């Protein structure tokens, strides 16, 4: 509670004192992003990392699922600067047990290891493009890729597949009928439209600028090509159950560079979008 009050007091002080210069939107907890918008900003730095600012004064940064460290953000103007301190509290996550998973998706068979290795290279090459786009395409705002549906898995949950502990879940799963349209969460550029990957099935990776990216897994169909520009709300594919999946659903993931972000927190940021 003390940390929560500290964050909001710090936020109020910053946005009031520099009301004409910079504002921050978002909650400083593990798995979150903060969107900033300011006037006449010269530079932004998070700890030792330079953060790009677009021509309209937008910038963004995020905190990983397991991040509980203290961070310092420096916003430099002409003749003055803002220094914000972010103290991240520890966040609790659920444990999810899935006992109907095919054995080949729990323990990788040797015969598929070469295929998976090749797919990892393709993903790595696509992700190498993330961060090169300095324009804040995300300033179109964020929407849920699917309306309705059942949330079958939440962000950050520790996954235990057939009794074997695996990596934490890095997105949310929305269970809906096969063929349900999937929409882009924000304006972006398609960095990868992959077909029949071992774990992810048919999936799409979108680049929203300044390191923010989203991915849509287990699709039955993809309607976009790599390099294509898509608008927020544009239908990019249809729900399926390809790859490591036990039934029709969309796995929706969001990251800032390689920092894992909770999509549900993203949707709570309503300003300062056009």
C-alpha cells in the first residue's frame, strides 16, 4: 500500500509541476507498460537505455513479469529534466495445471528438435526488427483482439503440463469458436506471418513501434503478409487450434522488446491516445 501511494504521489507531482511538458499513463508493476507524452522533449532514458520519442512526443517503456527492481527514468528538456523513480512491488501469479496435453508438446521428441531449432531462428530474425521503428504506431490506442470469449488462461501463470513444470504463460488465452475473427490490437507492421510452427501453430507478430509488439498464436488462418501495415481493429486472422493447443482459442501476447507484458493491463491505458 505504501509503494502504491508513493507511485501515485510521484506521478501527481511530476504531471502537475511539468503539466506542459510530460505526462505518464499506466501502472508501475511487473508485467506493465508506461506510455509517456510530452512537449519539446530532447531525450528519454530508462536506467542506461535510451528510449525513442516520436515527433508527437510519445514514448513507451515496460517492466518484465519477474521484474522487482528499482528503475530511474530521466526525461530531458531544454534546460531542465524530470527524474522519476519506479519501485516495483512483487506480483503474485496463479498456477495453471493442464493435464490433457499431448506428450510430444510437453517433452520435445528428438525427431522434431531440428524443426523447432529452425523455427526459433526464424522468430529471432523477425524479432531483430523490433525496436528499429521509432514511430509510435501504438498511439492509435489499444483494443482487445476478440470481443467476448472465455479467459482460459491468464498472464504470468506458472504452467504445469501433465505434472511437469514449464515456463510461465506469457500472454492470455481467449477461448472462442474456431473461425472467430482476430483483430489487430493497434496500428502496426507485420514482422512475421508464420505457418504451422511446432508450438505456436499459425501465428502473427506485429510491430507497434518503439519496441512494443504483439503476437497472435494458434490461428486457423492468417490474412496478412510480412511488411504489411495494419490498422487497429483490422481483421488479421481467424481463431484455430494449431500448434500446442488443446482446443480453439487465441493466445494473445504483448512485449516491450523482450519484456513480457500483461495484455489486460495494456487495455486499461485509455489516454493519451488520439
